[in-house]
C-alpha cells in the first residue's frame, strides 16, 4: 500500500493545491490556499483604518483541481480491476501519466510566493504539516484493520498511503526560495530526479524517492506564469489534444502487458523496478516529457468559466485525504469480490461511484465537519502577529 502512486494526489492537500488564470487575467494567482486546494490569494497588508480586500479565486485553477482529484479517486478505484483487464490497465496508465504531475505543477505555481516569512511558514504548518500528522496517524490505525496488520507502527517518517503528497509538498515548499535563486532550476531539478532513480538506498524516510522524482514538476510550476497557462488553453491546443490523448491511450494499451505504469509512480529506483540502473535517468526524461504533453492536453480542456463544480475545486484536499478511507474499506467489505464488477459495466459503475464519492467529500457539509483537522487555524500554537493558517488546495 505504501508503494502506490498518488493517486497515491491531487494531489492532490488543503490549502496546498493550486489553480490556472483566465485569458483576461493579468495578476498571478495567489500562492497558498488546501492536496487539495490552494487558496486564491494572500491578503494585502492594510493600514489601521484599511481593510484588506479579498482576492478573487481563479475558476480555471479550481476547475483543474477538481477534475484532477476526480481522476485521483477514479485511479485508486481502478487498482483492483487491473488484473485480467488490459483495457482498465491502459486507462489506469494513461491517468497516472498526468494526474499527479498536473496537481504538482499547479501546487508549484501556487507556491511562487513562499518566501519563508512567518506568515507563510504558519500556513505551511497548519495547512500541510498538521493534516499530515493527523492523517498519517488515522491511516495507520485504519489500515491495521483493513490490511490485517494489527502491529503496524505509527511512523511520521514513513508516509502511509495518500499522506506522501503532504510530506512532499512540505519539503518542496521549503525549498521554493532555493529554486528561485539558482540558475537553470528545471535542468537542475531533472538532474536530481535522474540521480534519485540510481539510488535504491534512499529509503522510505519521508518517501524521498517520490519527493525527488516528482520535484521537476513542482519546480516547473514555480517557473510558470499566468500567460503560460493561457497558451495551452488556445483552441488549437484543445483540438490537437484529442489525437494526442487517443495516441497516448493506444500506446498505454500496447504497454499494458509490459508493466510500464510503475514508472509513473516515481517511488522506486530503476533497480527496484527490475531494470538496469541506466534505465532510471532515461525513463525520468521520457516520463517527464510524456507527462508534460498530457498535462498540457488536460489543461486545454479545463473550463475557464464558473461551473457547478468550481466551488468544489477549493476543497480538493478534503476529497483527497478522505476518499482513501472509503477505498481502504473496500477490501474488508469485499466490494470487489463480485464477478460482475470485473466486467465492463462493473468497471463503469466503479468509476461513477468513485467520482460521486470524491465529489461529495468536497462539499460544504463535509468541510464543516473536518475543517478542524484539514484546515486548522491553531492560533494557540503561534505568537501574535502571524497570519491565519488555512492552506490552499
């Protein structure tokens, strides 16, 4: 279970996930808000008699986050259906090739303003570190039952299941000032990721393999400006993305029996995946290029206007962190034991149920119940003078 890919995301981290800018928008999106949702903007300092104006969220980014978290949940739901189904494995591979990279690119984009100031650090702690600790403990306790592992230890250094993304986001954000300082940050991040695939001894502490191998996507997000997102939303890109996705699905279908999809998890070295060490750097570049093309195609089809699910995009961290409990319950409940589930109509039903479940988990009633652990303010833990601590997702 610790080896799953985001899906294993969106993701997607409350107040830690991002959103792209509309065509007419000239201001960069806010930096922090919940995998799950980035808040659109940082408040502006105000004088004694001046109230800080609230900045408007960008519908495009909220829509992108919602659709990405939907794919995260669907990808998790497909995992038990892969065996014996080349078609499901092909769709699974395609989704894993871009859904986490998309989430991470957006997270990086919304981390551009992280400068290590007390206000930013406070948001990082309350929006990422606290939810990580809470859900790491919660998932450990739950999986003692669902995985039949009663002696599983609670370890904050070994992220369990979905919590890897929060640990990674915490590390990435702390390093954001470094990537803005160095020359050629993206090539440097790619070099780090390539070297990580050569090092099976990195171990599981904070899931550093994933942290390092997914790092280039975060750094790319730091470098992107609103106009870059507008480029992929042009009609020409939208039209071109259709044959590109069709070709990618065909390649995924061809690759399904060949076990290619673990490379998109980015959580093992080349040797651990049973390949020669030199495959690691090569596959790092290959998967990075493939994922970026698919991320661009995905973003091209994300609506920039307000839709019925736009508001849900501000709460993707809730959907991300909570849907894992539903998925974990599927084993003991024997939901996948029925033969019809493994038929085409059964796979379609599983897809719809997963999409509905994560959608409901992003709604306001759920947010009200779990806000204390997903978006805690924890004012008591900080000295006066710091800003509120909700993260963005």
